[in-house]
C-alpha cells in the first residue's frame, strides 16, 4: 500500500510551484488513491494530468500496483481546508449550522485560525417609520463549533 505521508509530501512539494493546494488524499486498502486539489483560479484537466505525472515519477505503478485519480474539490463540495475559506471571501456560500439552520449569504470575514467566520445574510428588517420591512444584508457571526458544513453556492 502507498505511504500516505510520503504521497502527501510529494503532492505538496509539486503544488508549491503553483497556486493550487492539497485538499485531501484518500488511500484505500485496495491501493485506490484519490488526490483532491483546489486553487483560487480553479483546477483544469491539464493541472490534474501534470500532478498525476509528478506523482507517477515518485511512485512506480508496477512496484506499488495502485490506481490513481487526481481531481478538483468541486465547486459545491464542503470546505475542508483553511485555504478554501480564505479564497471564498466575497463569494456566496451556504452554511449548515450545528442547530440545522441553513444560511445563504456572502462570506465576508474569516479568522486566521477559522475560529470565527462572518456571513452577510439577506434579512427582512423593519426600518423605523417604514410601513414594510426591507431586505438588508445582516452580518451573522459564527464560531467553528456552530458550523456543521459550509460550501460555495453556484
């Protein structure tokens, strides 16, 4: 079976030359390897092929007998690593809270340690003197413990 730590090192070293970053690596007992990457510019097939070749240079398929898939995290996949939070500041996101509320809004702030995020959520607010409520973007501050999952809206 492939050494996951060595594979992670190879992938991170290769990606250090690019804007892309590692999201996840999965290695099954059957030696099926899945490498998931992301980038602020998005991931195209050429990037996946390039990284596949870099991995294959370090791990001989004949000696290791593995199946390799390199792919993008996907636009609607939940955020898994800090870089995904930071690269999505200013984008619309959906947050599923720990108490099962679904919030749709714009990600506006992320603490460096991900302990706190702020999402501006369109909310009906009654202005003083107004007859009807108006829709305003209200900042909602959430802690990491209050978030079950967060993903980009498309």
